[in-house]
C-alpha cells in the first residue's frame, strides 16, 4: 500500500459547518515536530466518524494545551497544533491552529524538549488516550520499550503503522514530504524490454517518449542529452503535458549547460523543477533517480543519467504496466511538490540563467532488437525500503548472485555484517555462484582503488570480485544492477549507505527466468573483460636487448594501483637508480645482466620485489648504433595512465 507521508492535506471542520454526529473518539498522536520554526503536534482521527475535540488536551508532563471550542475532526483527518505560526511546512497546510489562539488554550508551559520528551493525548476526563516518547526520556505512561530517537532540527516523527502498539515501531523520523513505502507494493504483471547501455543508446528511450499522447513525467539526476530535450520540447508543442524534475547540485558536475537547457524547455511550455537546498531541510540528500512515466502506462527506468551518448555500462528497462506506472507517477508528484520548500520551478531557482537554443529533434537510429518478456515487477525506493529490499532480494538466492557496481561503501568490502557484500557471501556459503564487478576507475577514498576493494572482498568473504576498467565498447562501469537466481534488480541505487538511506533512488525487481538469464549473460561478458591480479610480483624483459641500444622491462604487480611507483635497480647492485611506472626503458650493458624492481603497496606498506636475468647481445653495428625499438612501450604506459586519470575525472554517479 502506498503511504504518502505528510503530502495529503487532511482538514478539520468547525461544528457549525458540519452535521456529522460525533462518535466515540479514536484519536491518536500522528506527528511530532520538537525542534524547528513551528514546534508542534498533530492528531489524527482513526474512528468511524467525526469526533468533537472540545475538552481534549495535549500534555508534555509539565504544560497542558486544550481545545476550548467545539471542533469536529472528520474520520481520517488530521489537525495540527503549533506553538507559533510560521512559513514552515508544518504550518503551510490546512488544519493548523496556533496554541493560545481562539480555539486552543495555552501554550503555557507546553514546550517540547529537543533532546527528549513525552507527549500525551488526554480525553475530556483527563484519561490518557495515546502517548509518544522520544530522545533521552526513560519512560512514559502507556508507552512500551525504548523511546524513538530524537528528531534533529527540521525533521519530524511521523506515525506510519496502521495499528497502535505504543512502541517506536509505529513511527519513523522523516523530513516532510518523504514517502514511506514499506516492502509490499506490487508485484504487478508487466511487459519488460531490457536495456544494456551503451549498446542500446538513446533509441529505446526516445521511442518510448515518442509514443506519449497525454503526459510525460521525467525524474533524472542529470539531464544533458540535447536530442532528448528537443524531443520533450516537441512533445510539449504537440499538446503532451511534460514535467521534469532534476537535481540542483549533482556531485562533481557543472550544471550551467543543464540549467540553460532546462530553462529553454521551461520556455517551451514544460514544467521544470529543481530540487536543492533553498532553506528548509532537503527531503533527500540527492534526487538521484533516473526514470520517466509515460501516459501513466509505461515507465523507462535506468541506471544511467540522460547525458550525451549514454557512454557507460548500465542496465535499464522499458516497463509496460499501468499499475507500476501509476505508482511511479504518484512518487513523481510527491517529489516535485513545491510546498515542502526544497523544490522550485527552474525559473525561480536560477533567475539569471539565459535559456539555451533547443535544436530540432532527430530520431536516433534504434538498432536495439531484443525480445520483450512478460514478468512480475516490484518497485523499490530509497530511502523508503531499498536496504531491506536488497537484503530480501539477495537472501532468497541459492544459485547465483551477480552484482555490477560503480561504487561501494569501503567497509562493506570487508564483509561488514548486514551489508550487501555480507549477504552475497552468505549466498555463496549456501552454494550460490557469487560474483561482484567494481568499476576500476572509481576513487574509493584514502588512496584506495577498486582493485584494492576487490582484493579485500576476496580476502574477507566468500565472494569472487574483480575491478573492470572500460574499453571494449563502454567508458566506465556505471551500473547498479544485480541478478539473484531468476530475478533482476535494476535502477539507480549505488551500494553506499547514502544511496540506500538518504537519497531518492528508484529501482525495480523483475521476476523472469528469461530476463535473469539475459542480464546474467551481459554480466559475464563484463566479467570476462577483467584482468586478474597475479599472486606474486614479476619482471620480464621485452624483446631481445641489444647492448648500447634501448631495452624495455615490465613489472607485474600483485596489487592494483592507479599510479604505481616502481623503484628500478637497472644494474643489479641492489640500489634503485630510477623510479617510474610498471614499464621502463633503459640502455643495457653487453653480456649477462640482472634487473630488479621494488614496489611498496601504499595501502598496506608491504614491499614486493622481483628480478629478471637477461643477456644483451652485442650490437651488429659494433655498439655504435642505438636501437629504440622498445622506447615507445614506456610512452604507451604513460598514455595509459593519462587515459585512466581522464576517465576518472569524467566519471559521474
């Protein structure tokens, strides 16, 4: 069931405006905002009919605030009492009264402690009807178990349980306008067309958008594909209602060109919104989802931002299902709601930016020819339920778990308890084939590389892991996809705590043996592109050295490093003369020689060494000529390192 927390405007009515006959009360505390511009408490009526609030009170153990006039609260409606009216979300709704106003006595000493307090709802006879406990309060009458943690400033405690257990299990701490979607939405039957980027390009997305006749709702972290923007403008011109929501502060990206294009799209008639920090707390650390809903019938969901030529490795799907599309449409409408203060129309968010020119739409070549399959689909959202859903998703696997990830929380690589890698390891212990691909160009912080992370996974868990650098048709591994037995997980959820717990992410679990096999085949192709790390360091001489000419040597390291610093002892005397990369050019002496190399792993401090004996033949020209046949090898190695740096610079999330 979809619960849109705090997004519905539930109102109350004065007794003179309704003929509802009050029934026995069934009132509960449903919202508590202890720290913010509008500290207050909300009450909801769960009874069968309207309830007259005259004589009901709120008590915090010290002060009391009471309803002094007859107010009928209809069934399912909410009323909010605040200490002081402001322009915050808590006040900018229907059904809000100020304590001390004409209908409510107080506030007196009724003031919620930021660190912890209790709140009681009292009936006209002063009997406790409901209680709530948070923070550093040790106990409260009618409450069971530990208190809910104290909400930080700008956050609220919100009741989400359909039943009242008088425990913290009934509540969540949330930013207003978040959704709370527990596991259980779906599954629904759908027709699913799988997508593999960059192979499929933008063609399937454009083809789906071209079919729109009524509405298109796009929520994407970064929208930079000029042709798709031109298509959206064209759709708006054809009478299709186009709405777009983008992230205002994408990590490591310049938004100037995107915002100019967004303003041009806005001028073309589309509604374009930007989520960012405009004062009130953001509901999500990043608006990181990447999907669109078409005519409430079709959804395109990807791991990829809608930029350029879609150059990175990623997965996606075109999903035809009215149930799923209507679900995602409600999520979109909730997320782009401007009433929560973290979303603005692009014109208000960036008034000084001039719109760019939108060119004409050119239908891309669509050579993507794969079959569509009937499948079950189950939606997943962050921060609502993605972590628990991933645990369940991997937890049912007994045959295979294949995961391809751009990023991973470093401690999870060690198999940290209750993490995706630990769940994969448990599946491997049950007999499943568990494999993890990481993007080799990604910086894991502290000088740690993806190669180191893969080695840590291998050493600490039962999971096989590799780091794959792009090439062979794609730029970087940008995927966030997982296969578990006969199910597939696609979407925007990176394997990081921020992505699971703080971002808005959208993912989908697809149940289909055929699709699981197809995505597994794609995964295994990328797996085969990995370059295994040797167990020991070694050195080899390239070609046949000529005395007095140019020779080259290569060191193979037992660990991966984006910038390896190898110390080279070129004459075998035990003293390194030069420091460089894993390849080096040098001039050998005639006869038998020894070359040695040393490498210290910056992550562990361990030093490795290796050597190679070789013989340099006399030059056919009496030693007077210089053979530079192998010098280009050193230059090539430098070029490879430069390419890696460039690729890392342009990597996005």
